[in-house]
C-alpha cells in the first residue's frame, strides 16, 4: 500500500508538471459537493472519488448520489449494474463539457457550480412527472420514447470550436511528443520495477514456506521413527530425490526499495543482478561420489557424510534464526503496542478495584442502616401476632370448658335449635383454632354424639313415613297419601337446620326406582317368560324374545313415569310450605352459610343390581368402545351437602329431576343387561340387527317425549345409553367382519376364487351406489360369510382355475382375485348399508371402514411382499401368479374407495365431512402397494433377464441358447400374469422388461466389442434380437408393443 500510494503521488506530481496542452479538458477540477478542495487531474481519478464518496451499493446495484441533497438528477432510483454505472459517470460527471445548457448553449464552469447559484436546472423531476406534464401534448410526450434510450446512448453533436484554444499544427505536436517521450519512458520503467518488486515480495513469502524440508518442520517429526531417521542420516539412492537437497537461501542482502537508485547502480556497475543461486545446493548433491557408484548394494544403506550433514544443518539453523530475527523486527512495533496496552489495562483494573471497594463499603453501610432495622421490625411484628393468636385461643378454651353443660341445659329446656347452634360453634372452634390442643381431643366426638341424639328421633320418623309412602300403590298418578305427616317432619328438620334428610330422600328415591324396575320385570316375566328363571333376573330378562323385551321396557318406563309424577307432587307441596312459613323470604345466602350443617351426609349409593348381574363367561367389551357396568345419576343433580335454607329450597326443587335421572339410569342398565346377553351369545333370539336397534330407539324416544310434555328436561343419560347400544352394535359388527377377513387372509392359498352370482350382483349394486340392504340384515351378512366354500377359500377340495367362473366384471373391467378380497368388498358394502340405516353413526362407521381397508392392505402386503404366506400356509415361494393376484385384489378394493367416499359424503353432516380425507390417504396407500408389487414383478423378470444375458455371446447358429432361455423365462412370466392382469398392464410390464433387455444388450455389446462394422457378428446379433422380438410379440397383449430395431437399441 505504501508503494501504491507513493506511486500515485509520484504520478500526480509528474502529471502536474505536464504542459497545459497535454492536460484533459476541464482538469484539474474540484468536487462540487465535498468540503475538501482536493484537485483531480484526470477523469479516472475523479471517477474513483465519485465511486468512493458519492455512491452507495444496494445489493448488486450502484446508486449515484452526486447532486443536490445527495440525489443525482440523471440517475434511475432503482440503481444500475457496475458497467452501467461507469457509463453514467463518463456521460454526466467526469466529462468536462457535459454542462452545456440546452437553452443558452453556454458552458457551466466549476467555479459557477461551486457558487451554488439556483438556476432553472436546479429543480429535477422524475420520469412520471415529466411524462404527465400538462403543458405538453400527447404527441410531444410520445416522442420521448421514439428511440431506445440507455446509459451508453449519446446523441451525435458537433462540438463548436473553442475561442480559448489556439490551433496547433502537426509539427508542433510531434515536437512536444518527442520532448515528453523521455519522461514517459522513465515512468514506464518505474512502473515495471515496482511490479517486479511486488512479485519478488510475493515469491519471498512463498519461499518462507517451501525452502525448508517438510519433515523437519512437521509436528510428527521423531528420530525414533524409521522414516525420519532414514531421511536425515541415510544418503538417498542414485537418481533419487534428496529430502535435504531442497533448501533455499533465505538470507539476502539488503536491497533498496527505490527503483531509481537500483537503476543508477546498475548503470554504474554495468552488470546485471545476481541470479540468487542457492549456496546450499552443493554440486556434490548432484554428482554422486565415485565411492557411491562403486559400492556394493548388499552392504546396506550408505550413511551421509558427517561434515556435509553438519554443514547443512547449521545452514538451516542460520536460515531459521535469520527468519525469526526478521519476523521479530517486522513485528516489534506491534509487540511494544501490546506491552503499552497491557500497562494501561493494568492501570484500568487497579482503578476498577478501587471503585468496587468503595461501592462495597457503601452497600455495607446501607445494609446496616436499612435492612437490619427492617428485619428487626419484622421479627417484632411476628412475635406480636403470635401472642395475639395465643390470647384468642385461650379465650376459646375458656368458653369451651363449659360447652357440654350448656348443651345439656338447653336440651332440658327443649331448645333444640340453640343447642344445635352451640354444638356447631364448638365444633368449628375445636377444628379450626384448637386442633392441636391435647385437652380438647375428645370434645369434638362428644359434640357429634350429642348432635346425632338430637336429630335421631325425627330422622327415624321421616324414614318410616317415606318408606310407607313410596311403597304404597295408587290408581291415580301423582297422589301423595301421607302428605301432612311428611310435610310436618320435613319442616321440623328444616327449622333445626338438619338438612341431612335430603340424603335420605335421595337414597329412598334410588331404592324405590330399583324396586319398581324389579317388580315390573317379574310381572312381565311371569306373563311372557319362564317362571323358573325368576331366581336370576338378568338371565330371565335376556331369555325373553325381542318383542316381549320391548313390552317389558315399555312397562318399566310407564311405572317410572308415574313414580316421577308423585315425586313432583311431593316436591311442590314441600316448597309451598317452606314459602308460607318464611313469608319474608329466605335469609341471605352469605349469612346462612356461616351456620354449618350438623352432619352433611354423603351417602354412597349402591348402583349395583344383584338381579341384573352380567352373565359369567361373557366376552369383555371392545377396547375401542369401553362399556361401564351401568350408568348412574350424577350427584350434581341433587346435592346432599346442604348448609343454608336457599340451598335446601333448591335441593327440594330438584327431587323430581333426580327421580327422572334415576329412572333413566335404571332403564339404561336394563338395556345394557340385554346387550351383554346378545354379545355373549346367551340370547336365544340372536344378536340384534339394524331393525331392532331402530325399534329400540323409537321406544326410548316415546318415553322421553312424554316427559317433555310435562315440562321436564329431556336429559342425556338415556340418549347416551341408546347411542352406546348403537356403538356397541357397530363395534361388534365391525369386529366380526375384520376378524373373518384377517382369518381368511391368514389361510389364503393365493389362488383365483370362484365368483358366485350373488357376489357379482352385490358388486354391481355397490359400484352403482344403490341403497339396497342385504336381505335379512345382519343374519344375511353372516350367512354370506359362513358360506365360505362358495368363494373357493383355502381348504376347498377342488382347486379353482382361471376361467369364466373366476372372473368378476365391473364396468366391463375383469377382475381375477382371491377370496379374501371378495370378503373385504362384502364387508365394505355392509358397512355402507349400516351407515345408511344409522346415519347418526356415520362418522364411526366411516372410521371402521377405513380400519378394514387398512387391515386388508397391510396384511396383504405382509403376506406377499413380506413373504409371510411362506410360513402361514406353507407356500414354497411367492410366484408371479401370487403377486399378480395380490395386485388385482388390491385394485378391486381400491376401485370401491371413491364409491365409499361419495356415499359417505351424502350421509355425513358438515361437521364430520373433514373425515372424508382419510379415503384419499387410504387410496394413496393402495396405489403405493400396487406399484410396489409391480416393481417386484419387474425385478423378478429382470433378475432372470440379467442372468440369461450375462452368458450371451456371439457364436454358433442363431438363435443362441441364452436368447432361447430368455424367451422361455419371458413366456413363463407371461403365463403367470395372463388371465389375471388386463392386457394394458401386461403391456406396461413387458415395456419395462424390454427397456431393461435393451440396456443389458447395450452393456453386453460394449463388453463383447460388437459394432455395426463387424458384419458377421452384427448379423448374428440381429438374428438373435429378431427371435426375441418375435417371441415377445407372439404373447397375448404384447402384439402392439413397440420393440424397435437393433440400430435403435445400439443408439
């Protein structure tokens, strides 16, 4: 950089000495927008200044900012490339005569630009404003784009002669050039010298790396290793490379950096510079000694001469010392700068330590004056609070000392309400404030015992009245026989704040509901069923015919509806009495919440019904639809933890609602008991079907509508039970279908199955999307699955052959498939039929359909592609015919996926419509597995093809034995897929096979070096290839296959 700067300054000096006739026009000049008044003597120097100071680079574009306010009036705002930016500088800024005014034709000098006077040219507009000038016509604006404009475009102009320049004759110019020639030669020589010095410096830096032997400066250098020892002490063989012979001279004589001084010295001495021959490279290294040439090669390696080795090592040591000294001299300034900065750093660290000490002292003073005082105040406040709490507990203990005596005196006077208040207050104090006092550990149980004695009599009386009332039978619905007595007892318990009788009512309602269901079931069983089975009520209910069971369900619902009406009458009467007693209204809830209930009862209701036990040995419900033992009414409907009178009123208003919930729960348990029998197979009427499920839904809906007519809420428990029954039916149906398909797949021998007429008709109906249910519902479907011999399942006596009886025709497309594929299609059609019959189960049936599709797809690929059929059914190998049958079976099932997607789209609502995307994913999986099977087929024939062509050679009479074997293998392959796969797919397979054969033939031609120039060999090859093409085209389905010629194969 120093040389470059010096060179530029020298050139500037030399240029300034040029006469005025040799200077560029308009130069030297100054920058009009910089504060510095540096003069620039040529356009290139001024252009460099503009690039550095008056331009920015945004991305890959340059933006010129040479103008007022940093905006160039002639430059596009989006920027230009580097080449266009140079053109812009030459056109608008670096040329001296660009300031011609179009109006006056005068030239703007630099002095005028420096003054910065405002002219009409100072305001600049953009292109849009110039084109939208209202003062111009449209023709004038259009002329603006009449040419192709650009940065390099400059209109041709006639430069007028200047009055300030006199005319110069040619001899005068030549004389001036002769005078300047010597100066120019000296400048050119200086330039060449600087370039040589720069190249020599680069060479010296490179020599510092390469002049020492590599193994001496390596990190792995170790004399104990054989390679390092031999390289250092053993003389290399004659003609070999010497590891120590590449040392170059590093110590050079000091050289002047002034090229002019070197020039003068050379002229004085009259001789050239030294060649810089390396003195380390001795002639003895190039010329082997006579002793080495005559020595015996069996005497072992020859050692280096001790003096020669010492001389070389000393020379290398001196060279390294010289380099280290030069490097230290070059870096001495940096070293002392680091030393000085280290000293200043130590000073700064000392000052920082003093400041930290001052800050720590201030923090200690603040901790003593603020924190310790605050901590002392906090400890005093905590001690005061502890003493206050202790005083309050002592007051409570003094009051509780005579609690039992006070309660007994109040009971003797008949003041039950005051006695209960005293007991409740004492319990609160003992439990909340005196929990750890040993002297009062027995007080709380004693108070509880006194509390239970006070309310025992009224509770016993209320229990007797309730049992008597609920156990009686009336002809008129909604009549209460012991209304007066019940109301008086309940009102007394409410006055004593003993609200636990709500729990008693709740328990009695539940037990009465169970009793009503049990008695109604016994009555219907005696009329319709076997009397001997009354000992086991669950088995007796499950033994009824389906119509009788529906009558039983209707009778149970009628009896429970009448009981709910009686509970509603009792509820209305009790609430009216409470409203009449407290005419002023109930107390505020917050005030009453301070009076806790004596024993907020929490009765654990027994929901188990010993008469409706699950049948032993029944199968557990499906994991995909867990079935609880039976629904039970929610405890939130009728809470028993009542503490205030408003809560009591709300609880009494929910008695009828709780009775309805209990009724729904018992009906749901009855339905669940029937479902368990159906699943376990102990129901003589058989498993339910779609029609039975629909009838059950109608019966339950009629019962719920009767409650809605009374103004009752519909409730979700019974509807959930019906939905659960439907779900269990769908899951059971799907589980059986999936199990049958999987079992048949595991026993599949992968032979073509016979197509019964019923299966053909079902597939045609399925393909058209008609809503035709399988006759007989679920029973018909099971019969089709039970009659598996008609589908040529594994184990049938007569094997099936490919023919008319094994072909399934759908839309003029023929399918030859295995029996498991037919069973899968049948199961898919049954799933769709059930979705149409049970549209509310459409989303669940859709997911089960997807599951069946995935099960068939994955299991088929496991058995065929994964070779699982070899272990399960004992196949010797997975043949081409097996692969073709698997492919067509998957294609048959995949054919019905769009039909399922369309039909389920009509059944599902808008909320469940996104689930249709699963069909696209399953269809993609089927296509992928079909492609994998096709790839497997191609790989099988490619294996045989490569084996046959590997032994193919030119010789003998055509066709050759290898080509005959190849055609025989292709024939076997075609026989395996013909009749199973359509002709289009066979043609596609053989097209891939032919491409592979052509590739192998080309490779074989390269190995055998066969070319069209070899007429005899090429003719034999053409005969073999013709035999191959004729054999392939003779196969059915391959007549129109494009085989090509031998020339096309070689191309």
